[in-house]
């Protein structure tokens, strides 16, 4: 089927088009993706990426989710409105092993006309000359890859386990085992260092046998997460086996490190059983005396469990592909979840969370919500320009928490500094002299308490509790809602403005019908303000919507009770029928008949008083209750 070139003249949010184009001595595959949220108020641009040879089947370059992550993370001066991928057609519909020891061949010449033909018309506005579409280069440290297994989980979808050989800029070579999800293939969910069992060097990773190095934490944010335990080290001195809860298991590197190196008793919660089974097969994760694994949603587990833990480690990422890589999920920011996390902690416990902010506003809201529930909040800048580690103490840390005489702290310093990944060490060392990336307020003087964690893990500082006097209202009242504009339609309609956290339409308890007013909450206060300005007095089905912001102090605590549940109206007919048909005692039957006769006498008197000559039939009543079930005998 031929493709009309005019479809590329305009951008359509999240439109994804792939096609093949025959060129001299080459069959070219092109994939064109438009940004999911094009900004009309700011300039935009188009860019292209040439897919590295041998990696055409990788989910990064062959799927919509991988293409989207490349678009959202492309280092261009202007926000991308369109990203074009060019390369050879994939050799297989699933990811395959590759070997890139030789330098990749350069892209074909004279791609400029093709790139201009795939660019939107808006790219040419305001230019006196024909603009040039930049051709970006995708680079990472991976030089070889061997696919071990591709699995499909009921919650995470498709994911793969692979062995990779990495070569860093300083010439150091390292082997790792990785776990990646298809929904976010650019993001390594879990990884562990491995080493070949044999001394012989082979070119193909598929022919090598490896053994795991369980003592090393190579994920850049795991060592800072472990370092966060330092804030409560004095409460852990003398405990033989402190208890830890890890929400999000992945490959299980963090669980094994806490159990083996720091002698914790660890409970791991992972919602997808297929991921757990893959971790047992390929990452050496064991369900033993000190590591207990549970298949359950992490947030639901927090609200259900009654155990008490010394630390809670949160390594949960958002499953929303359209928002890019972000952690933790939006649901975790709710006050009820944070309070549940606080309840499962001991009085001297601490919550440690890996955070990949989707925006500065999201991170500020997360810190604000955590600060309202926990006594003290700290942060560590991992130094990779992506991850931050948030540390929340249930009670005050107090004086002397950075002392040198602590047995647990000395052990923590030893294992974190000696067992963290080589790449993580260099990044954190290079960042150690810089301030934290996110600034909220000036740190407290040293006399008021320690502001910096006494471990490697990047710069850290205490985040004092401050009142944010800026507009934080995210809840809107919506009145005069027309018939047919219910929860599903309302959520789909308002998502064009921004992420909707939750909504509720008031309904009649008896009939379940809409009362024509409701409430909606957005993730961002700015989005809520825009919705109020745009949608107030908006004509919809002959109704003028009434939209107004609800101040945070006027949001009732039970406003969102039962939100998301399907409403089942009360069946009054069934209740009345059951009441009418129930079996009665002799006294109840006499009372019923007496009442009927009294009402009949009043009716006769009203008819006679009206001058109507009418002979009413006599009422026939039985004081003996009739049985509801008839039994026949032989």
C-alpha cells in the first residue's frame, strides 16, 4: 500500500508511522513519531537518529515505547515535535544478540531530502533558508549483547534477560546481566555484575558461561539508597537481624545485598510472579530463611500488612509509558499510602525511595506530601542527572547520628564504599563537591543538626519543613454536568489538559443517578488553574459548566471516599417485596388485619360524608397468617 507524503505535513500527538523505502543497494526502514504533548507556545524541532547496525531488533528502536523514550530524552536545545528513526529493517520480530566490535558503518549519504520530506511544514516557517534536520547518534557502553530469555508477565508485559559487555570511556570492560521491560526498553530495571567462568576469551557472549557477583551494587541509585540507612544507624546497633521491606524486587540485587552484607531479614514484594521466577533463574534470588518473597501489589501490601520494619525501601516505577521514565508511581504520593508506610515502620524506622521526577513540580509535591507525614526528610543527589534518593525518618534523628563509634555505621561505610559499582563510584566521586541538584531552602546551620550523610552516595542535605505559600490547589468543583457526561467520559475529556489523579461525580444513593455536580483532581496546580479558566461557562450539551477551584483547606477528608468504585443503587423493590412476603406471627397478622379494617371504616365514612350512595363490599380478613409454603402429603 502506498503512503501519502502529505500525512507528514502536520503533527498529530503520539502518531506513529513505520514504513520501508527501497534505496539503491539498501532497503531502508523509517519510523516517524510525533510528540504526545506538542507545545504551541514554544518553538519545536525535528530530529533523526540512525539506528546502530545490529541493534535494529532491539525494543529501543523497534517499538513505540522505545521510540517515545528516545524522543523524550533527546538532548536537543528545543523540545522535539517529531523524531525520525532510520536504519536497516529488523532481522527478527524479537530482540536478538548482537556484536559491535567493529566500528559501525556511516549512514548513507544524501538523506537530507528524505528528512525534509518527513518534516512538518511548521519546521519551515520563519526560515529564509531551508532548515537542516539534525542526525543524532545513539551511543551507550554496550558493545555485545546475548539474549538469555524473553518472558511475558501478566502485569509488566514482555521483558528480557540479557548478558552485555560494557566498555567505558577509560577502556575498562565489564560484564553485566540485565533485566529490561518492553514498555520502557531504554531503562534498565535491574542489573548485576557477572564474570566468565573460563579464562578463555570468546568473541560471542552466547558461548560464555558466567557466574554472578552478588556483592556489588551496579545500579547507580542502589548504593545511595543503602547509604540512607545511616540516618538511623544508632538505633540498629546491637540488633542481630533488623527487618527491611523492599517494594519492587526486579532482579533482587538490593534484597541480596541487605541480607548478605548488612545481615537484614528482608521481605520483598513484587506484583508479577513471572518476574520473580526469572530473578530466581538468572539473578540467584532465593526465598530462604532471611529473604521472604511475596507476589502482591506493593501499595496494597503496605495497607494490608501489620508487620513492623526498621526500613522500607521503595523502588517502584510508573507504568505510564506516555509520561516517560518516572518513579515512584503517582499512586504512591497519596497521603493514605504514605501514612500506611509510616505505620509499618518502627518508631525509629526510615523510608528510603528511589525518585525519578517526571517534573520539578512532581518532586516538590512528593517532598511536601512526605514532609507532612514524616518527621524529617533528607535527599541524596545520585549524580547521574536522573535519580534522587528521598529519605524520610519517622522520628527525629537526634544528636550524634554521625558518630564514628557505631558498629553498624562502620560496617555500612565498609560495604557501601567497597561494593558499589565502578561506574557509580566514579560518578559519585565526581559529583561529591557539588551541591544537590534541587534547592528548596537554605540548609540549617551545623549547630542545629547534621545536614549531610556521612557516607558515599553523593551530596545530601536535610530538607526543612517549610510552608509553600504558592498555589497548591489541585481540586476543582464542576457543576451543571449534563446527562451522559459521566466518569469515563469526564476523565477522557479532561486528560487533554494534563494528568488526572482522580474524579468523583455525586450520585443519588437510592437510584444511582448523577446529581449533576462532581469534583476532579489534577496532578498539577497549574493544570487545575488552566482548566478553571478554560472550562468555566463552557457550553456542553446545552449546559454551561460551572468550574471553580476548591482551596486545599476546604477539601473535606472524606471527599474521595469510594472513588473509583462502581456504584450499585439500592434495589428498593426487592426490599419491599421481601418485607411484604415474609412470614408473620399470629400477633403480627392480627395487627395487620386490624389496620386494614380501620382504614376501610375511614374510607366508608368519607364516601358517606360526600353524599355518595354506594354500597361498599365487605372486607374479608383472616387473623390467621397464611403459610408461604404449601406442602403436599401422599
